[in-house]
């Protein structure tokens, strides 16, 4: 079977040759030279000179060679020009006796798609016109890297190198180590991590000179160094000190109009080897490209997030927590603290970002180690502790310096205690995946004084109980699988793809809030719902007004604007009579907190007059039982509400007091107080009456 190039030459080249010959700037018929499995097309291009003359020693007619490899036209052509062509931008390194012209700033394969050879010839003509006019670098297209690349990358922490060079008059003696890469036989040097003698040089002053070819001899190295302002004798002295092997890393500053506003520093490395440490022994020179070590500044540049000097505390290093930690780290967050006392088990690998090598390790420690390996410095601190059991001093130290706290623990206990443990002014972002992977939830609290995560969850369930995802989560037991012994080896059945979907969305929301630096003052709830049957994803946001807080009898009672509006609506519709009903929400008896999220109107058998109200019982017990069942006991009865006549005040009347005390006595064995909200047309207040149980 003929090679692609052979087929192309037979079927396509005759027509292409004819079209190229007719171009006005082509002076002679293109010449074709076939050599082994490659072919070379030679053209003579007439170059129009600018009115003021060319800016470089370009000829009126230039000879250009277009090299076609064996698999052409599947591979792009290579355009070559004479070895002594003037030093201009976008002229690449030497190939035998030619230089390569750079016709595109894109991937050459993408550039070649949908082109024909005649298009390439036109591009060559335009390139030569720009070369003569000195406009190869456009105002909106700054790009001219050093033309000196090799096979072994050199990895360097460039910011540190610049700092060290500034301390030592432009040079810094360090070491490097050749590291074998797992996916091949190639290797790389990591400067500062081994014992290969290395000298790092940095030229602080701007230099516009172009480096065209990689050096082949020691003298070439000295010449190139001198071109960009380094002292030739000083460099030669360092080379002379080398025994048989040394590495030189050089950095220079270029102008913005050469490289562009995103970066003006360029780095290149020369590796010098010789058989013996004798002055007359010839040095073998290899040129390598320099890779900048991954750093928070690179992360911020590539992610678009400017989250420098942010300190984020993450509770929970599971599937969601690990994704969020890595996203924060990879986006340039400066300081992370991860708290999780769980150990990575084999079944966790189905959804976790850690790998098999971390099985048996604390998730917090393994994640911190992985994240810190990105940068080679510690940006993440792992704490394999139970957040609720950390000493008060340690917890204060961790939380006080945090800009925000991200709770991914999926722990009801942690969620409930955050209101007591987190400093009042710290924003909390709480995220969790509901069982079955039906939705991902985000709860945002600007501070625990105005809204605790536990209350936001109660509001979520109240507001979205009709949502299919929420309803299924609460009503249907999750499908679980037992993996070995112990409770921790039981896991919900959720595809990794669904976890990644929710985790990615949640991580993005966290990043954008952390990045803003200006924390919203109102709490809110967001839900991402995924319907696997139709493959659709949609989000919903629930804005939450800051709840009203009343301190009474040692209890904190939070009332939502939604619940209060319902009470006012029911009271207004009953005027001129008094009316009342029950309040729904959540009670935290251990922490002595009540969350009121909903109000129900009076049962049908209630008695209502202008000066009194007696709440009935018709259907109420059954309705509350259904609510508890439908919400998996997340919501239940919290207290009572009733209205007073207009302008009569919102204090407990004598009748109200007696009723509240009787209710408190009935509820005392369950450690539940009597919570009562009273309003007239203008005022409202919440009262708590608690019956103390006599221990004797």
C-alpha cells in the first residue's frame, strides 16, 4: 500500500502545482524533490519591500522549502527557509541547514485542518511581507518564546529562583536531580532536589534580543549568555569549575510587546557534560526547556480566581469534601485546614479523590499530603480529629483565623453544633449530597447569629417539601450496600458520575463565594437536582430573610419571616375575632434552640371570639404524625400561636400564662418547653415557659 504522501503526489499535487505557479508572487515553477519517504517542494517568493525599505536583511526574492512527511496530508507541512535568514520573531530552531518558519500561534494540527498547500504558500508570502516590514509581532498577538527547547524538562520554582538570584547578584547555586517519569523513559530535572551541580541565573533588566538557535558548543553558550547581558567571563568561570556534569538555568526578562502582559520572563536550561574534568576535554551541550513549578500564583492565573491569602477550614474529607479541597487548592487558595477523623477504606475509592496507595490512612492526612505535593510547600493542614471533640483552645485557634468554614461532613451532629462552636462573624457554607444522589444541597449562613445551618435545613425542607428530590429523600429509605463489617462499611448506592456532578457544582459555588471576598449578608439555600431518567440538571435558589431571634427562659427561638407572614395572614382574616394555631419547625432540646419555619391555621373545632380563643384538636394529631413521617422527623410540632385584639399588646395574658404553664407541665418529661407566639395588629413576641423537673 502506498504511503499517504505517495497517493497525494499522484492525485493532488499536479493540480496544486498548477495553482501555485499562477500566484503573482511566485517567480518560478515549484520544484519537487522526493527523498526516501519524504518530499520537499521548493518555491521562489517575490517579497514586496516597504516604502522605507526592509527592517532586516531580507532579499527581494526568497527561497522557501515546504517539507512533506510520509503521512502527509494527515500531518501538517513544515516550512523551512535559509540558514542565514535574519533574526526575526517566529523563526524557529535549525533543522539541518534550514530554519523553520512559525506560521501559526495555534496548535499546528488545528491550523492545518481545512487548508490546502496553496493556503500555506499564501501564508508564507504574508509572513515574508510582515518580516520585511517588521510587523511579525502584532499589537494583539504578542508571542515570541525563546527558540531553545530540548528533551529533558527542567522544573523550577521560578518565583523562588528570582528571589534567590536577587540576593546573590543575579545568580544562585543550587542542585538538581534527574527524575524518571512513570509513563515513559524520559526524565526531568527538578532544581533543588538532588546533587547535580546547578547554577541559576536571572537577568533583571529587560532584554529585547532574540535567541534563535540552541547552542551546540560551550562557546555558543557563552555567546548566547552575553547577548542577554550576562557577563561572559563570569559564566565561563562557573563552567570551568564544573567537573564532568553541570546544569545551567537562565532567565531573562522580555518586553511586554514581545511576550504579552501575562508574562515577560523566559527561562532556558543548558546541560553540559564531558568525559573527564580536564580543561581541554570537549563539553557536550544539550538545551532543555524550563517548566515553572506549579504554584498558587499559577493556579490563580489559570483558574481566574484571585483567592490569595484566603484561609478556609473544611470539615469532612469524604467524596464532596475531597473534591472541594482539591478545587480550592488547584484554584490558588493559600491556606486550607481539613478536619476529618475517618480512615480511607477500599470502597471509598468508588467516589473519592484519593487513590489505592492511601487506603488505611486518615483521609485528612492523605488529602493534605496530596494537596501539598502540588506545590512542594504546605498549604493544607490535615487534622484527623473529630470536630466536636477538638479542645476549645485548638478549635479557637483553627477557626479564629479562618475566612470561612465549609461543612461537608454530612453529619447532623456537626451541623447542629456549628451554631455553638463557630465564631459569630464567620460565614458557613454547608454542602451535602442527599441519599440516592437525587440532589446536592448548599446552605449559606453569613453568621450563626442570624441563621444556623440546622435552621436553614429546616427552612429547606419546609419550602421544598413538594420537590420530588426532597420528598424522595425524606420518604424513601436510601438503597445501601454493606461492604464488610462495621457501620462505616455501609454506603449509599450512588454513581461516581452523580457525585462528581454535585461535587463540581458545589466546589464552584464555594470557590466563587470565597473568591468574592465580600460575604453576602443574607442567608440562602441552593439545590442542584439531577434527573437520571432524562439526564437533565436544574438548580433552584431559595432566598431566606434573616430569621427573628428571641431569647427567653434560656432558649433561643428563631422565627422565619415566612412563618410570621403566615401568622399575620391567618390573624388578619379572622378579625375582629381572635384566632390561633400551631407552629411547625424543629426543636433541638440539647442545645435549647427552637426553629419556627411554618404556621398552621386553627383546626376546624377551635372556638374564636372577640376576646378569646380556644384551639381545637380536630385532625391535628394525625396531621402532625403525617408531617413527621413525610419529613423523616426533620419537622414537627414546635409551639402555639394566637392573636390578641388590635392594640392590646403581645404579652402573655393571665389566661395565656395559665395555659402555657399547663402545657409546659405536660411537655416537661420530654424536655420540651411551651413556646407561644402572640401578636396583635402591630406587635408580636415569642414567649417560652418551661417547667423545671425536680430531680428529687
